[in-house]
C-alpha cells in the first residue's frame, strides 16, 4: 500500500511537470508569433526605405527629398524598435526553452524513480513468488512423503498373509546332552493358542531332523517362519542328526546356501540354539529377520524367550516389540540371560515396521 502511494506521488509530480511544459510551449508559440509580426514590420519598414530612396534618387524637388528622408528616418526607427522587441522575445523564448529542458529533466528523473521502483517491486515480487513456490514444493514434498509412507505401510499390510506358518525343527542327537525340546514346542503352541490372532498362525513341527530332512520339510510346509531348536557349537555350527541319530554338524556356509534356495515366503529364521547368532548374522542377507544366541543358553531361557516371542507375534506386534517383550519375559522370570538373544534385520528394513500377522 505504501509503495502504491509513492508511485501515485511520482505520477502526480510528472503530470505537474508535463502541464508546466505544455504551458511554456504555448507561451513560446505566442512569442514566436509576436516575433514573426515584428519581422514583418521590419520587412515593411525596409520596403518603405527602399521606395523612399528610389524616390529621392529620381527627384530634384527639395520638398520631396525632405519628405522621403523623413520617411526613411521613421522606418529606420520602426526597424530599431522591432529589433529591440525581437531581442526581448528571443530572450524570453530562450528562458522558456531552458525551463522546458529543466522540466523535461524532472520528468525523466521522476520516470526513472518509477522505473526503479517497479524494478524493485518486480524483484521483491519474484523473490516472494519464489519463496511461495519453494514453500509449496515443500508442502507438496511433505504430502508426497506422507503418501509414500502410507503407501509403503499399505504395501506392507498387503504383503501380510491371512495366515502364517511356523515350521518347528527339533534336533537332539543321541550323543548330545538331552534338551527339553518337547516342552519348548508345547509352550510355544500354548502361547500361540492364547494370542489374539491365534487363527492366523499355523504351527507345524518336525522331530529328530536329519540334514536330509531339512529341505524336504521346508518344501512340504512352505513356511513363513523357520524355527530351529537344538544344539549349537561355539564356531556357529548346528547339530542335526545323521541316519543313526548321532550328531552331524552343519556349518554357517551350508546353512546360508540352503537359505538361498528358499522362496521369498520365508521371512524369519529363529535359531534357538547356543552360539547361533553366527548363523543368524550370516543368513540375514537372504531373509528379512534372523534371531540367534550370542552365547550358550539354558533350556528354561530358550523356552521362555521363544514362547513369549511367538505370543507377541500372535497379538499383532512388530518384530521389534515381540523381541523386546521376549527379553522382558526372561527378566520377569528372573532368568539373567536377556542379553543372549540377538536380532538381525536385512539392510533397508526396520524391525519396528515389520508385522507378520494381521486380523482376518
């Protein structure tokens, strides 16, 4: 509003200057007319002088000569008078022309002010527009990010099966210490049955699993979660059974090769065995989530941790929440092994956004 007032002031001044110029040009025009009249008088007087001079040359009459001489004198006086008037007029014209030039300079100065102001206003408007465009782009980007996040969440939810299958693989070779694998299996099943979305989890178990049974069981069941319960050694090997029921160790390399052949349906592998974090860390590049133990783990700790983990999964909790609740369960039972389980997540994924079950 203030800038508009400034522009109006400038325009008012320009109008005043232009009005002054128009008036002065009108005055100059009148002065030129007066000057032209005086020039006409001078021309007439000179004509009189020429005629009187001719008459004097042609006559011998003293009276005529005297009369014509007087005519010449009067004509010369008239010329002198007109020339003086012309000089005054020319001076007035010169003054007015100078004043017009000054007024023109004032007009140009005010026009330059208006031009500069408009350039400034346009620059400020452009800056304001660019700022508005920047803010609009930020808003659009925020909405795009929100939409993208919502779409990602929708995509993740759409990936969730109506039911998931857990394949429980148990192996306790005869030449290894006895484990309470049946108790662990029952505890997991019981906790799943007590969960809110129990109907979304199908539980399959295989016992005394030999290395030759591993791929057969996985292909038969086509699970979403593979749970191995058994012995592990401090080098990361897992104890399966040979045809005689004795221990046959499987290296992390062999397990990784096996996992590579599985379908994308398998999202979680749970190694509930001593020192199995080595296996979990090695295979997480092939599955979304892997859980393993970073040291030896007792039977009771393995049972409590696993059963609570699957219970939380059955309540629709994320992997991160389920893992942390399972650790909390160990602490609530007074079992000081909550730092033993380790969670590994594939690069680019977040454990807190991975949910394996949803209500029907």
